[in-house]
């Protein structure tokens, strides 16, 4: 007997769910390689490229029996999906923490060093010391914990992806708040990135206190 439309929908739904479970199993490959008895922390940052706003780093330790689905590179998820998953990560994780570097520090020591500073702050704020850090591509200086840098780690490691989601949701909310403080630049929409609208507003209205002076000099003709 041919399956009904309802049965076909249920079958496809079950197949998609099983495919997602298999994808998530692969996302924990690096974590499994590290060992079952170790506390593994994913580290990632958001906001290295924008013209305005802080860089935010996330640190997340997921449980060994993690059952959260759809963890992925934060850029591959819709805003609504990120927010839902971020809340689930916060509820079910062993620990999570955030670190921030404001524009003053970014301008003072450069974006890479400011990113490292935010990452170190996130690790410190965890409250517990992990055994291993899985990092998205970088090795963080002045950290006495074993580190494993993974190229495109937010697409390959569940722990790094979870950190990227928590950091992205946090920074996006900050930029929405800044939009009400500094209207006219479209921060709620562009999150500080150099869109045409943002650059036009910058040239017309001038910089705000949250603009990175070392990033906008050419736009304003200062260099």
C-alpha cells in the first residue's frame, strides 16, 4: 500500500532528524579525540571586522552527553535560530562565559591583540579551568591551558560553534542597544559592519564613541 501524504511527511521529518543527529555526532569528533575524562572548552570571537562596537569572545564547555541539535557556525544560522540555540546552550552547558574588548583597547593594541584579550577574559570568567581549549584557528598567547587551533573550527567543532553562537547573540544585542543610543548609523541592522548605509552615515554624521578610529581613518580621509 502506498504511503499517505501524512506518512510521507512524517518519514521525511524523521529522516531529517536522523541526518541532523548524524551531523551533530560528527561535530563532536574533535571532542571525542580529546578524551572522555577531560573538560573541553570551545573558544570563538565575534566582531573582528566591524567598524564599530566591541569584539566579543565566547567560551563554552558542553556536557559529554550533549543532546543539543543544530549547533553550527553562527553565520549559517538565522537570527531567530541563533537566539533559540543560545538559550539552550546556556541552559544545558557545563559552563559558559563571555569576554569583551571595547573600542578603546582595539585602537590601542590592535584588533588581534584585543581579540586575544577578550578570549582570555572569557576563559577566566568560566569559573572553572578546562583541560583543553578548542580554538577557531588561533593560539591564544599567555594561556596555560593546552590549546588545539582548528581552521574553520566553528563549522567543525560543536564546542567552538556553541561559543560562536553565544558570542554572536550577545554582540548583536549590544549593537541593537547602541542603535538607540546612536541613531542614524543602522547599528541594529548592520551590527557595526561597513555597509554602504553605515559608511554614508559615518561620512555625514561623523564617528560615534563606539567607532574604531583605527578602522575608519581612510573612510574619513584621516590617513
